[in-house]
C-alpha cells in the first residue's frame, strides 16, 4: 500500500484580539479547532479554505496570506496531515446557514482562552498556527499554483 499524507487547509482569522474557532466533535470528544478540513478532488487550495470556513462558521472568508505549511503525524489515528494554514478576513456572515455536521458552534476566543483550554485543542497545530500568525509569519498567496485537468 502506498503511503500518502492527508492534505488539509485551515484559517487563522483574528478580529479584536480574538480568533474565530470552532467547537466540534472528533472521535467522540468535544474539541476546539480552527476552521479546517480536507482538500477535495479537483479543488484549488484557496477554494478549499474558503469552503471550509464557510461550511464550519457561516462566515465568508477572504484569504490574504499563508501562515505556514505543517506536517503532523497524529498519534490518535496514525494519519499524517499536511496542513496549509492561511490568514485573512471574514467578509460576510450568514447566521441562517446550518453548520457542517459535527460542528457544535463557531466562537471567537482570545489567545489566553485558547491557552487555558489547551487540553481541549484538536491538535498542537491549533496553537502553533495562532503563534505563527502572531509572530508575523505571512507568505504570499502567489506561492500557490493550481492547474486544471487538461
């Protein structure tokens, strides 16, 4: 069997010193995560992060920068994730939208609230992405290239 990493996208969205997070059920536990999810077939990376933020928070997301690219081998499920994390702004909220299955709520939390809930974070990537964002890591979206099937 051929090994492959699972490609995911995530968004660090900050407003008034608070971060847009989701509370979700994962493997029978309630955890906190950035809006994040898997890249789908024939989808661009930017389209994926916009879709995931919309589905999980009811906010439209406009990515501005890459924060980082992370390779994380999860001990919980023996899967290695390649996470591509973005920063940007929310531009439109649709309160009538139903959130993705498994999402309990979207919420805005401070860094201190995240640190106080460190045992409930879905993975160490959650704080790593926030800390990288706060340290000023910003990489141009021009690093990403998407080719359509011919």
